[in-house]
């Protein structure tokens, strides 16, 4: 079984997320590891953040729809990885 499968299935790895300094983390192998979203938001340039904010203002309701699609993709990937 892969480490990812263990992280998802094994309570020892923990799947309860925690917030550290405003960023989402997951306890994996006894250590808090930053979420992919937290990592990406930390490395994108300020200009990208500003464009995303403007896009959100220009497209009311689309952020929620994008979140729904992202959740679906995440769940599909997890199901695929778990077989």
C-alpha cells in the first residue's frame, strides 16, 4: 500500500486538518504537512493574487462553483488512488 493510501486510510497518519499560522495542514506521520493549496498560495506572485481577486469580483458566484468542481476532482482522484 502506498504512503498516500496509508495517509488516507490509516488513523495513525491522521486526516484531521489543523490550521497553523492561517494555513491548512494535515498531520501525516506525526508531522503537520501543509496542504497543496497552502503551498501554492505561498509561492504565487502578488500580481496573480490580485488578478484572482478581481476575477472573483467580476464573476459573482463562480468561486463557489469552482470550489464544487475542485472538490469533485479531489474526490475522484482519491477514489482512483485508493483503487
